[in-house]
């Protein structure tokens, strides 16, 4: 299947990484909340890129997108 924008699947993951690093450097993440968000990122990324079925990959992409939205809202309202 031809994908028009093959980089779109990476957009949520890259946004999450950048926002996690930004919030961590600003000191907005505590130890346990940072660990929970990092775990969420790792699990969602694993499902998105290494999932065995298309459904699992779609769920991973969904959770990665939700994480990026949560992190961007957290950054907007905390700074």
C-alpha cells in the first residue's frame, strides 16, 4: 500500500520525545510522574512500531497521539 505521508506515524512519537525532554529540563516532571509518562511512551512506541498486528499498531499510534496531546497541554498550562 502506498502511503502519501510515511512520516506521519513518527510525528506523535517525535512530539512526545521533545515534550518529555522539554518538561524534564524545565523541572515540570516529578520522579514518579516522569517515570509513568516515560513508561507510557515506551509501551505505546513498542506497540506502534513493533506490534504484531495492524490493530495493535493502531492502538499504539492512538496512545502515542494521546500522550503527545497530554504533554502539550501540560506544557501549555504549567508554563
